[in-house]
C-alpha cells in the first residue's frame, strides 16, 4: 500500500469508527424527551462557545495547512460573529431555538456543565492543545459528522417538532445546521489529511486521538441524558403531586 492509499484508508476508517461510536450513544436514538431536549440545548450552548473560542484555535495554531486554517476561521466567524447568509451568528439562532422550547435567557446564561460534560470538555481541550493537530480537527468535527450522517437521530428537526409540538419555522436551527455540518465534517471535508499523514506513526497518533475524543463524545451525551432524565422525573413528580392534591 502506498502512502496515498494508506491515508485514504485512514479517512474511511475515521468515518466508519466515528459512526459506530455514534450508534452506541443513547441520546441519538432513544426517545427525545422534554428533559433531554432542554438539556441538550443548555449543554450544547456551552460546547458551542468552547469549540470556537478555545478548541478550534488550539489545534489550528499548529496546523500547517493554509486551506484548512482559512476554512476553520470562516467557521468560527459563522458560529460566533456572522453567517452572511443569516445576518447573525449561529449562537443567535441556537439561543432562539432554546427559547422555542421554553428555555429562558437566564437559564441559557446561567447554564453550567454537567460533571460528565465537564469531563468531556477537558478531554477535548487536552487533545486540541497537545496531540496531533489532525486529532484536534477531528475532535471538533466528529460530532458534526455523526449528526449529519447518521439517519433518524435526534438532531433531525422532525424529532424536535414531534417532541415539542413545533412548526417548521421553529426548528430552523436544526434544519440549517444539518447543511452547515455537512460542510464542516465528513470524508470529503477531511481530504486534506491525505497531504499530511504519510507514515504509520502519524496514522496511529491521529487515530488514538480520535478514539479519546469519542470517549469524550460518549461522556457529553451521557451527561445530557442523566440531567435530562432527572428533569423529566422532577416534572413527573410535580405533576403527580398536583393531581393528587386535586
């Protein structure tokens, strides 16, 4: 196998492995409850800021590929400052999505990471700051690949319409982001890896970094499920107590 075939095989393995892990994560395929939906938006609001303010700049500072750097700077601008197609940054439509399901601005502003989410954040930051820059790139794009590629997962707008009784306009965030995620992650997006992985040592370093990042992915969603299930239980107990009081 020549170096080009070796790198191309790596890209295929990255995609297959990432999707295999995604299928093991309960949040994607289990019923989307009100609690799990609320907690996803709260924790993703924190992650969204971390991705573009900390994690992407960390690995990008060591990236020798100008094409990748320029595209990533454009992504950061879209997330935090301005998407020219929308006239606002993605953080603005994310917050509006939170309001659409009943979250207040105070809840969004005061959100704290669940302990498992906090562990995921620390794993991801360590990879982006200290491991191969390609491992950092994959750390900040693997989730986008899962969400936009795995069919019937809970990022799909129709799932939110069903769970929260929303019309099409109110799930714009998810509809729009599915397209954006396809532009930010996947085998075709990751093709620049072909220019930089030329030996077995590099390949192993990239793949072990990805494996660690996906451990963080599991922790992130486990934290969301635990917090969301606790919220659902409290709401159920409150509703039961109100019914008994009558």
